C-alpha cells in the first residue's frame, strides 16, 4: 500500500485567544497519511464528536506535542488492514477508543485496559501504540491525538484502538461509545461498581453524565437521581427511564436529593466539573 492524501483538523499551537471563532486555532489541512503498518488499520471516519478533551488541548489545559491532528471520539469503516490484523476486514464498522490497550502490561492483565501503561506513554508522545506517527504535513510530521486523530476523512490507528460494532448501529451514535459512554458507564460499572438496588445521584448531565445515568439504570440502581442546572437536560434524563431530577439552582437541592434517596445516595457521580 502507498501513502494517500486526506484532510484533517490540525492544531499547530495551544492557547489561542478566545473567542475561537476569531482566533481559529484549528485549520483544515490536506495531509499525507501513511499506509497501516503491522497491527494497524486505516479507517474512513464517518462521525466524530467534539469532546472537552479536545478543547483541553486547544486551550493548553492538557499540553500535548504540537502540531497535532485532533479528534478522538469517532466511528467509521475499515478501509485497509496492516500485517498481523486478522480479526478485522475492509467494510467492518468500528469505534475508536482514546486509550489503546497493549493487553500485556500490569493494568491490562488486571482487567483495567484504560490504564494501559504503553498506551498512556504513546498518547503522551502523540504517537501510535507501535511508535512514531503516520501523519505528515508540508512542514513535517504531525502528532496523533490519543492514538486517533479522528477529525479527518481518514485515519491510521492501532488495532488496539478499535472495537468492532454492528453495521446497523448509526455512526453518530456509535461514535459516542468511544469516549462519553466509555467514561460514563465505566465510572458506574467499573469504578463505583454500582449494585442493583443502590441509590445513585449523577451531578452534571453532559454526554458523560447522561451515559452515567444510563449505566446506573442498566445496573439496576434505584432510585437514580439526575442533577443539573438545565431544565432541557433534566427532561432528557427523565426520558431515559425511571429517573428523578433536581435542578441544582434550587436553594434546597441538596435536601431534595437526600429526601429522594432516603437520607443520601449510596453512590454520587460528579460529572459537572463546576462549583456552580
């Protein structure tokens, strides 16, 4: 296989002045994409979500090596596979995950692939799990964002950054499983280990918070209380199932949660990142 040209959203410097509509930190560039190497896959991106982790690189809160092609929450279709990839084929639908898992380090062997040590090191360097970059601009190499660089028409990623999904799952839904669902449901099931019958309160109803609500419902939690400042988001939470809601702007919001959970929730998930 040979290199191909593709388009990608490239960040060349962090910390641009706001508003970003004026400073325009990202630029759509035509770049060169290497063919997939051993254990790698080329994916045609069909849907990608904008996550706060992307914004945290743009504003410099999460420093990363520059320049970098951004984007990590995405779904697409396999176009080509490199040597050694025998469980995916062109045409398969896949979701990208923001942490490649080597399968061999201590966290991976212990069932915690999100803490993969080689994966975290590669992400920090802006490289793929196999080392190096597969992206090149007119001025030199470009770094990968969390092993994905999914704000693009196509991407080359490690096989260990992909999960095969059913072909009838819409791409715009599948993309959310790569970060928001992975984080929110993972917090409920893996970190909090919520059990059936426990009471759960979720504070903050962004993508991760709503995924946590779904994870709590799937785990059999009862009651599930969702807390946010937005009435629209509270209504959306109620539409997901038997969910009680509290507006955080209410003066007695804490007392409402206590009353709804019989004295206090067994598990509280803070997904707002705000003190308001």
